[in-house]
């Protein structure tokens, strides 16, 4: 769907403090870097408090990245908190062919209508909140969203994210690590695309 070989890919994350958008952005960058790509990952937020709206950004390229500003025209938009789909203007600056990954129990047709997206845009929905509540017992939807991103990025597999968690998240208990791995796999498997 999105291939880094076609040029630089820019990702904009919309979430709330404490949901893991900043961490997911960093993990995406680390996984892509491990795959030999040039990457950037950085957050943008105001008041540092849990629940406040934040944005995080990624750039991924086969060539060095010289741009050092926020992502204005993303190829991929990830909406971590479904309430931000209507209040954070996630379509701002997006082309008609942008890809939207939304954490929601709604069907993709309803998401497309709510966001006012053209038919040329790709919409993928996954109930990442439900998955993490079932797997981890808390609302940290970033792991299932990373799994769903493996369906969007053609040059990264879901196993890359699972392996990354195994190697880099050693501070997690074995139980929590396994729950995150299951959440990643479920995110990939349960994401529905239109």
C-alpha cells in the first residue's frame, strides 16, 4: 500500500497523552531503521498531561532526510483516539490518496463519511482499544495499531514489530511482553480496510 522505495513517506499520529502515540511513533522509526531506512520520529504537544491531545510524526526514506519541520502533508494518518477523528482535523493537509488508520469499533464506511474522505483515500479501522483491554487490561492502543501498520507499509512485516518488542522491551514482564505480541498480531489480523 505504502512503499518507501517510492520516496519519503510521512506519518502523522493523533492521540492523547498516555495512549502511546509518541512511543508508537518511536517504535515505527526504530523498526524501519533496523530495516536500513532513514527515519525521523518526534512528538508535538503542549501541556504535558495525560489525556491532552498530542501529535507525533514520522518520516521514512531510503535517502537521508533533511527536512526538520512538522509533517504538514502526511501520506499516512493514524488516529489513536477515536474522539480526535472529529475534533483534531486529521485530514488537514492530506492528499486525496492518503491512508487513514483509525482506532475505532465503527465500520470503515462510517469513518470515511465522518471524515469526509474521497473514494481515492484508503481507510483502515481496527478496534485497538478493545484489543488492548482484552490482552493487557488497559487502554494502550499503540501495539495493535503497529500491527495494523504492517499492512500499510509494504516494506515492514508484523514479525518485525513482534521481534522488536522481544529485543527492545526487555524491561516488560514476560506476561506483558506476550500480551503486547498478541495485541500486535491481532491488530494486523483484525484491521478492516476499505
